[in-house]
C-alpha cells in the first residue's frame, strides 16, 4: 500500500509524547537494544526514556518530522544539522539525558555507554565533513510496509540535497541496510561492537 500520511514538523507536547512512545515501541527488537536490556519488561520501560532524549533534542536543535494519519503519529524521523551533527553534552542535559542516566540498572547503563562509545567513534571517523545525521527513523509497527518510512527518509534527503550536504547514519539492524542502500547510502564501516555480540553498520550518503 502507498503511504497516505501527512508529513509535518512535530512541536506540541502531545506530538512529542507520541513520537517518544512510537520510537520506544518500534525499536524493541533492535539488536543493540536487546543487548542493553535483555529483559523485555525493562526494555519496554526504558526505551521510551532513552528515545525521549532524542525526540526533545531533535525538536530543540535539529529536525523532528512526523508522519500523521487520522490525527495519529505513525512515523518519526530525528535529524541533526550539519553545524552540529553529533549530540553535545550541554544540549543533551537540556533534553533530559540525566533521567536516562539515573536508571536503577547500572549494567544497562554500562552496556548503553559501550554501544554509544562505539557509535560516536565511528561517527567521528567516517563522517568528518559537515553532514546531516539521521539519529533515528521509525514507523509504528502496525503500519510498517506502507511506505511511511521511505517518505520520511526521502523528505530529509531532499532537504540535504538542496545544499549538497552528505548524510550519515548508523544501524545495528541488518534488515535496514538494503533500505538505506536504495536511497544512496553506502556502507563505510561494518563491524562488531566489542564485547557485545552486536554488529553495526555506518552508512554515508555522498552529496548529491
């Protein structure tokens, strides 16, 4: 089925809450998140907290786009701009990262730090030039396969292409790699995150 959702910038409190819940639900089976939270109940509880940081950060400092259908948010993309494509600590603090860091399961925090450190190192190494960073992209599980994710992705890429800026992303879900390749991303790094059993792909889309 073709996507019929309307794309819009998310800004209201209700929209931000809906985006947070959607991302938390959509990434439940992502290999990195399963590694961080092997317990399914903990994963359901804490992923929305972590993704709430990304949502608020993109809303304040980047581009937070949603797909809306019948007054319901069905897809979300979080992009960070070329002038600061990596999250900055001060901005993270203003976006609520302390709440995520104060979770009671310290083992999960250590696992999260391990995956984040690997991602940040790869980001610096393989995307040193100004670029748009696709921090998160997800579609509500109930409406996947209808082209909503492609529409969100295409919208962000068209914005980047107007100024000839590259785009960069990471994924730990092998099913995502062919999708991003279809949109012009190339794998610039593939490897296992040390001591995790999780494989990661860094992908760069050259300037168009």
